[in-house]
C-alpha cells in the first residue's frame, strides 16, 4: 500500500462475499444470490438461479422499492404525477437504463389508462421492470 507522508492510499476494491452491510447482512445475502463472486478466488457468474428469481419476485429488498410510501421506494412518489408517457419513460430509464420499445410503451400505457387503478398499475410496472431479464443483465 503506497504511503505519502502519514497518509495511506489504498485502492478500494468491490466488496467481496459476506462483508457486513449494516442491515444484519440482508443486502449482502441478496447480492450473494446473484453470484457476485469474490474478487480473490471466485469470478462472477452470469448463470441464473431459482434463488435469484425468488429474490426478485418476493424479497423485501425489491418489493419495498415498488411501494410509493416507503423511503427506499422514492422512484414512484417522485414520478407518479407525471403524464403516463413520461412516467413510463422515467421508470424504464431509472430501472433498465433504456427507453421502452414501442410494444412495451403501448402495453404500459394501456395498463395506466384506468385512473382508478393507476397507482397500483404503476407499482406493478415497476415491479415487472425489476423482474425483467434486462435488469438482471444490467446489474
């Protein structure tokens, strides 16, 4: 580790498997299910697993982020008052880092068209984006 004067400058590597995260290891366990590897002896794998699918569908780490009232789920409250097209674009850009295709936009707009269930449909759209294959590969 290089030392300049009294200051040590150490390169920060990505955290390896099992490092405590301040949430009783919950986030680390969730990330470990994605086979993030250990920089020392386990390369990251792109293979999928049932545990990954279950975590994306049911884990509180993801589900809490789809509820508009939770502090970690700020994506919906910050965008829910946008027009439907803008809302769909915002959710796609924030979760998948891309705009929706014409088909995706059409289906999303159709589901958001009912004003009585718009908030629930927006929540469902966000949940489905977290569960798209695109999200898993972008992680």
